[in-house]
């Protein structure tokens, strides 16, 4: 007669355990990839905003270097404007607007700067420099046309001159 023997102890992994492990690792890696994309997008937005800050500081320095034209309103421009007249202020504004167009996303139609000057009580002037641009929607190239899903961004700074 044959004796009933107990089954030997299980060794190794079953196929189901391996499949569950692969699924869990895959979900974790997808989460890491999504986090990486979010980080890259945030870094790009911060880079563009810092470029706008540098461009605003640049035109403020140009106005401080040319105080007579500044006091006469030669630097007062609306978006994509280059002022009226000629001279150093016109050259400064033209260079500034061209740099905005080439540095910030959106190109010449959508990246622009505006300068508004107001008189302060102290007799000095308060200047508000506003720079705007278009952040492309996810997956769009910079050569694509601007649509309603694109995000309009703006950077503003004020300074007393």
C-alpha cells in the first residue's frame, strides 16, 4: 500500500505573483514619468518668466541711462510699440521689442512689451513694465498657430526712476 505523503514545500514564485509584481512596477514607473514631465514643464515656465524679468530690467536700465528722453516720454509704448521719433530711445525700444520677440514664446505677434510712466508725488516717475507672451499648449510646436487653448502669460514690474 502506498502511503499518503504530504506535498513538498513550495519553492520559487508562481506566474501570477510575477505578473502582479510587473503590473505594480509598471504603475510606479508611469507615476515617475508623469512627475518628470510635470517638473520639466515647471522648469520651462520658470525659465521663460526669468527671461521676462531680465528683459524688464534691461529696458529699465536703458531708461536710466537716457534720462532726458525718458522724462520727455520717448519710452512710453504700448505692446509691440517702438515709440515715436528717432534717437537712442527709438533704438533701445526697437532692440528691446526684437529681443522679446526672439526670446519669449509666441513670436512677434504674441510676445510684446509695454511701458507706462506715471508721475509720483516725489516728482520722480513710476514706470510699469509689462511683458506678455503665449505659452503653447501641451504637445504643440512653436510653429503652430495660436489657439484658444494656449495660455497667455504676463510679467509686470514697477520701478521708480
